[in-house]
């Protein structure tokens, strides 16, 4: 039994072991989830709908155990985008404008309730990741990696336009940390933007953002 929501029993880690690493798991599942959700509502096949529903239920069950912060952001992104497309196709904004004109008080109440629900969900996710038993706080060691990446970029010969060069992050990281770090040896800056900045500078970041 779970003593409280702050204590995680062993079974999530067994489940995570079956899923594989959280980041690639969430990357692949987030690609499939929007199409599965669309198919669930669009298909006329009973078995197809049952299959999609089962897949979505299992996906929803495994998401809290994935411990992937980037995956959670991607989950929120595709759900938000899919909702906006649905609202646009069904002209929800027209209905909202009509509701605002005819019943402004009801519109305000519904808006406040929706805003409160979103804020509550964000706070719960923030609290969960700030008390995660394995990751520590939300940013945990990320800020250290980002700071090292910024230092590598600033120490580059052609700063700020270019960085240390392709594949140089690990070697420069070793130099800054004084050899092989005893705690953790970062293969990358734990952020594509920061990693690109360290190795390719502003030119690389501009190309990445443009792409």
C-alpha cells in the first residue's frame, strides 16, 4: 500500500524497467498518442475503438511513472495543440463569444474555474517533481550543466559566434570539472539549445531555431 502520494512503492520502478528509459519512451508515445486519440473518435470499427481505448488507458497509466520532465512538457504541448485545432474546427470561439454576449457572468465563472483547474494542475506537477525521490528538484543538476555549457561557449576562441566545435562538449566538460567527475559524467548539456550553444555558438543556435 502507498502510505502517501509522496512515497513511491517499488512497483513503479519495476514498471519503468519494463518500459525502458523514460525519455525515449515518452518521445515515442507522445508521437503516437495524438493519432491514437484521433482514431478513437474517428473510426467506425468497434474493435479499432476498443484497441485505441486500451492503448490510451495504458499510456495514461504509465505517464506518471515515466519521470520524464521533457516528456511531460511534450504531453502538455500536443494536448494543447490538438485542443486548439478541435476548438477551431468546431468554431468553439464563436460559441464563447455568443456566451460572453448573452451570459457574461456565466462566461466569467467558467473562465475562472478553467483557470483555477489549470493552475492547480501546474502546481501539482511542480510539487511532484520538486519532491521526486530520484531526480531531486525540478531543475536538479540541469542548472549546473547549463552553466558549464555557457562557460564552454564563453571560453571558445571565436566567442560569441562559434563554440568549442563539434563533439567537444565532453572534452571541455572534463577540463572544467578537473578530469573525470566523481559524481556524474555528462555526455551532453541536458538541453539541445545549451549543447548547441557550447559547440556551435550563436551561429549554431540560430540555425537550430530556424530549422
